[in-house]
């Protein structure tokens, strides 16, 4: 769902930072070779992720849901020189494509790929994360969140993508859809959980910025 007119979306993109050349190449390759290319983070949201990461300047980043690697590369733009990004994806078929673009960037050695179920992998990770980006199976967002909380500290920021779910979260006809129900509960939890403070931004399909107290 587009919440703004195409003219406004184009204006916003035109008055935001340019998309780096490597990410333009990744966008083209994703559209050529991968199913459901609409899952790609894209220019505008990618620049939002980049800006947030640069503001936070994290030592350790965690990403749940790599897809073809676009968002990971955006998040790395604010990573400290000796920092690390751990990214998890269940689709092993995308591993080589991700790695090829990671290695073309200056962040290749700082990006660690993990393939498998995030709920199984998360407990094995040893870092405390300054910045987390959740963009995987929506029905598992509540479980991801609880697993992540034990790996954050006061001031850590958790970003949750697709929390507006194409507008279904305010569509009465969608309340029986399981994913919509989970996201409604998740959004309510983030608002009410005393451990965090949250603002929901109408960026693309909804991006929640949650700060650990």
C-alpha cells in the first residue's frame, strides 16, 4: 500500500541522500534474479536506516532477515571501524548473492552471515547489540523481541519493519488474518512495555523505533 501519492514519494526520495552505486546494482540484480523483489528495502528506507545507524554509531548490529543484503549494507554505513554486523536469514539459497555484494563493499569482513531459524540462532550469539533491525517472519516478531531484549542494554535501539502491514492494522476486515493480529499485538506491546520507549514512523510500510530504557 502507498500511503503517499507517487508525486510526494518521488519528492521525498529526490530530496534525500543519493542511493550508493553498489546498492543500485544490488537492486537491479535482486529484481532480475530473486522472487518477490518488493521485499527489498529500497532507496528511501535504506537512507533512513543509514542515517539512524550513523546517528547511533553502533559497535554491534544485529539484523533478523537479510534477504539480498540491502538493509545490512545500509546499516553498516554507521558501524564503528572495529564493529560487527550479525545478520540472520533462513533462506540458504541467498547466501552467495549476499556475500558477493558484502565483499564488494568496504564492510565485507565486518558482516557475519548466519543461516537458519533466528529463534535457534539468537541464543547462541554472544554480543550485546547497540542497534537491531527486525525484518523477517512477522508472526514471530514477539518471540524475536523477547530474545533480543536479553542482548541489548540501556540506549540500544530496535527497529521493526512492516508494522503497518499495508494498512491492514486499521482495516476491520483484516482482524481475522493471523499476521495482522500478531502485528496488532506487537505494536501494542511496544507501546506499553515499560522496558522500552517507542515511536512508530510512517516510513514505507511502517518502521518502529524502540529505545531500551
